[in-house]
């Protein structure tokens, strides 16, 4: 109940492996999206939640490892 699995899309959340910080998506620099995501995650952590971020790219390229990571996160 105190765990959140966050799925970050490559484009919407601006996967740092794919985009530089100054790239704009919907007119907003990706760096701003990263800051917003961090603010949200920090707020949730402050409220006692544990968060696992899973990137779309990882699901598509290494589904088995992502599944293991999720299972471990849920058990811990």
C-alpha cells in the first residue's frame, strides 16, 4: 500500500538517455519536466511512499529484467 510504480514514457517524461535537457516537448524544456517529476517523487517519498520508476524503453528492450525488478520492489 505504500509503494508506487511509476511508468515514464520516453517522450512525455523525456528519457535522459534519448533527449538533451534543452530539448523542448510541447514547448517545455525537458529539464523542466525532469524537475516536475522529481518534485512529485520527493513529495510522495516525504509522505512515506516508496517509488519505482520504470521507463518505457526498458520495458520494450528488457522486459524480463524489468519484471524481476518489479517483483523485487513489491516483495521488499
